[in-house]
C-alpha cells in the first residue's frame, strides 16, 4: 500500500537506534525525506549511512533535543534544507530513579522534561510550518505504562502525561488540519535496548517473564511499532486524531 508520504518532510527525535531508527526507516521506505537526530555523532553518521544504503533521503543533525537551542536548530535545519516539516515523531523518551524515597527531585523533573516538555516544544516549533503547508501529523511514542500501572515510578506518570498532551494538542490543532496521536508500545527488544540488556543479564528470568506476560511468546520488534507510526503519519489515517494506539502483542490488560 502506498501511504502517500512521498516527499513529505519528517522529523524523528531519538532516531539513531531502536524504535526511532525503525520509524525513520519506515517513513523513508514510503518516500519521505527524513531528518534524524542524536547526541552522538558517530552513531548518527552510521544510522544515516545505513538508511541511505536503503535508498533513503536523510538529513542527520547532531544535538540534544532536551536543550531548547539544539531542538530549535534541528527543526530549522529541516526548514532550511527542505522548506518545512510535514511530520513530527517524538520518540525520545525514558526515565531514571527508583522508589519514592530513592528518587530525587532532579530525576522527577528530568523524566517530565524529556517525555512531555520536549515533545510539546518540538510540536510548537513544527506547527507553524505545518499550518503554512496546510496539514501535518504529529505522533508521540508513549508506552503501555502510560495507560495502566507499571514500569518505573517516574516513567509511569510521565508517559500518562504525554498521552494526555497528545489528546489536548489533537483537539487544539484539528482546525488547522494537523492530526496528533500517541503510540503505546509494550516490551520491545532491540540491540542495546533495556529489554535486550535484561535478556543478556538474566536469560532465565526473561524467559519466565515472556512466558508469563507476553501472550505471543516473544518480545516485539521495533519495526512492528514503526509500521503503525508510518500509517498514523500518513493521509491514510486522515480520520485518526487524539488516539492512543497500543502496539504490545496483548501484553497490557486495560480494556480501554
């Protein structure tokens, strides 16, 4: 299926590995021009080379999206190179900390800054361009742990806030023909990712986890998330906005 993304300009944050890298690849495979970003120059260059080998048109920009000046420069680079932004995927996310008594104020603030404030900033920086171009699509990568209890203490409420942010933005931006959705992955394994590290450290424990928690008997793959994101970014999803789409192989237990 042709998703209608050819020559659209897409910016993907956190796009040098894992889910973000897979999303950049899925959009590029549909003919989109993709801006990727990351903090490490070598990893960024390697990812860009890998995508170009698949025929992708890629603009790699080094920077830390949690820093406003870096994020603004990344968005401006897309505008300077290709005239604007049609698609924003905010994939950068994560958190630190432990239990309530062990987690510092700085760790709480960092979790919300990375997952929520940075996503809102990225949207704000891209929306003017989308309005000028007459349409746009924004997708933020949340988590099943933003929909129900689970995950790290700081991660759970930050991802819930990210899902809520997307709903609010969807209603605000609909009159401008800009759609906003979130995607909630479950446990996704990729080299260097947190689940892969756990598998390496405790293979027996992870086998038990998979048998107990993952009905399909395996972890998800980044590409399985990326395919859903590419659809949501496309005109084929023209009547999908304000939704949180779960991509977890039946891992979560919420009815909603």
